[in-house]
C-alpha cells in the first residue's frame, strides 16, 4: 500500500497509532513507514502532542483481588512461606533476570485484565478535541461521550484565570450564532452534550475570557478568544 500521497489516510493512521488502536500487522507496517518517512514522523508527533493531554482524564483503578489471583494462576506462581522475606537476599543474577521477566508479564497481563473489566457504564469517548492558545500550545482537552450525552472539559495549560473572570466554552457554527456549551469552574467542567455541539456544521470550538459566571450576552461571547480547536472523531 502506498500512503505517501494519501493525506487523509496518513492522518488517520497516525492518529490510530498514537491512540493505540492500530494493532498487529498494520501497526508493524506503520512503524516501518515511520522509519522511512520523515513527514509521517512529523504527523505522528503532532497527533502525540494533541492527544497526550488526554492522560489528564485517566483516573486510578484498583483491580479486584480476583485479578491478582488470575495473574498468579496464569503465570503458575506459587507462594513459598518458608523462605519469607529472605528471597530478597538472593544475589543470583539468573534469579533477578527471571523476576524481571515475570514482573513485566504480570504488568502486561494486569493491564489487559483491568481494561477488559471496565464498568459497563464507563464513558465511551466518541470525540476528542485539543484546544490551543495563541502560541499553538495545547491548553485544554475536551472529550465527548455520545452514549451518555456528556461533555468533559479540562484546562491542561495556559495562564491562570483571574478571580473575577471565567472561561466560557462555545461551539461556533459555520453560520449563525455561537452555541454556549458551558462555563468552566476551577479550570474544568462537566456538561450535558447537545447534538449541535458536535454537528458537521461546527466550524471551530472556542473558549473566551468572560466576566465571572460567563458571557452576559445571551447571543454570544463578549470577551476575547483564548483557546480554539476542532473535534476529532474516534
């Protein structure tokens, strides 16, 4: 497959590679292309910069005891109470190498098990947007969960907002008035997701700096635009 002149496909594959949804032989082929194509490496780095702030949304997950028991069973690990804590005194190099390989395998297995046991009501991210400031630096990350009609916004960079000001989020259509999506409190916010927030007619997502509580004008923003960006469908 020749993707050198297929701009849309290059962007799509780079985004999937960064997200981790490009797997198996397709991922290996893409990594081979990366070694041969400097422009593709730049595109992938740009997607990495856009999507890396999404890690801010990742919370801690405490796996149940059944996960640990499953790991021990699959790796055929057996407890040895007789030796107790004294196994740490073992200075055999082969022992430590074996322990390192087992630890790596346990970590990989734990990740698979935890991901496969996510709650059924966990967010299903359909769209993501990274909004940038006037220096083109990532400043805010938005995620849209169409299944639960939820919109999550979080500032990950940018300047501190003055106490008498608020950040107001807007969906700006190609024609018509900007649509208010919500006013952020403490640099983050969770809002209901209206259908017109992610429609095809949305030209840009923008954040304006408004008086405390949001824009006083019901017809649109009154302050300057501080962040802007676009949705990316996952």
